[in-house]
C-alpha cells in the first residue's frame, strides 16, 4: 500500500514537470519572429531587355525642332514669309495719273512715268517724271471774273509744269489679305525719299517766265499684285521746293515761298 502511494506521487510529479515544459515551449514559439522568405531573383531575359529599349525609344526626340525653331533671348531672328510674287533683280515700269491735291491756286491732273530696279525684296532705286496740267482753280476764277475787279488783279503765284526725281525704294511691308474669303490679295508698301528738279511758270502780266528749283520729296507707294508681271500701284507723292514769287503786274520779286506739292496717282506697273 505504501509502495503504491509512493509510485503515484512520483508519477504525479513527472506529469507536473511535463506540463510545465510544454507550456514553456509554447510560450517561446509564440514570440519567435517569422523568417521572411527571399524574393525569387528573375533572370533578365532578351524579352525584358527589348521592352526596356522600346520604352526608351518611344520618347520623342525634339532636339532637332528646338535647334530649328527655338532661339535664345539674346539671338536675333526674323520672320520668313513665302512670297508668291517676287521682284528681286527685276525692272518695273509704271504709268499713272491723278489729281493735284493741295495747290492753293491751281487744279488739274498729273501724268507720271516711273522706272524702278529692285536689288532685293526690300531695296531698290527709282526714276520718275511727272507732267502737270495745272489751271486756275475755282477760287482764282471767281476772283478774276468778279465785277469789282476792274483793274484785272491776279494772284501772285506760279504754276508747276513738271518734276524729275531720283529716289531710293525701301519696302518694309509685304502682306496677304483675304477679300471676303474669296480671294487672297498680295501687296507691297514702299517708302521713297527722293531728290529732283521742279519746273514751274511764274505768272506775270507781261508773260510767264519759266523757273526751276531743287526739290526734296517723300512718296508712299502701294502695290497690289494681279500677276507675277503686273500690279496696280497707288502713290501719294510729296515734294518741297523753294518757289520765287513775282509781282503779277510789275514782274518784280516779292518773296520766296517753300511750296509743298502733293499729288495722288493711280496706275499700273509692269515687271520684267
């Protein structure tokens, strides 16, 4: 009996020791870090390398466009326009007519013949001749024919006869205009400083006297192209010269006037 109880006690002690050992093992495994499995290394294949190369080549190379169209701020650049009608190294002849604009004593029409040669689209030279058909205007006629003018008083003045000049053409404007969305009109605008000789008649009772004077001019010209060889040309021409005015009755000099003669001309230009 005593022997059995001793065996029972020893077995109980072994059971308790076994339970404590299992519990300690469970707690130790509870707080143990899990090992992270390494990612598999994927070997580079020819397909993946080709895909990367394709991705790089898909990018647009704009270096050529930058060199062609982009300019630094400190670099000068100009607008290039495709010209339909050119005049480089070409001659031109223009025939025009138009009214005298600002003569205080005369009215009438001028007839002009002009020759041009263009070194480039921007620069050229010009020779022009203007023949004036000047007559008394309505104001002078009314004064002369007035019943109170019994002595035949006539204004002291001169009448322009012709003008010959040489000028330099500067053509800063070339443009295209849409006319009612039906037709494109091409045109040039030119500025022409010039120097020449103006001839005029001094009006005196005993008979007119011819006189010439150096003249400085400045013209504005507009060309409307119809064909590579033809254009409609409109001019506003100005010239200034010193005019010697004589007394109508005695023929003696009474003053020198700086006269501005302006005429508007319209005609056609032929290029060859």
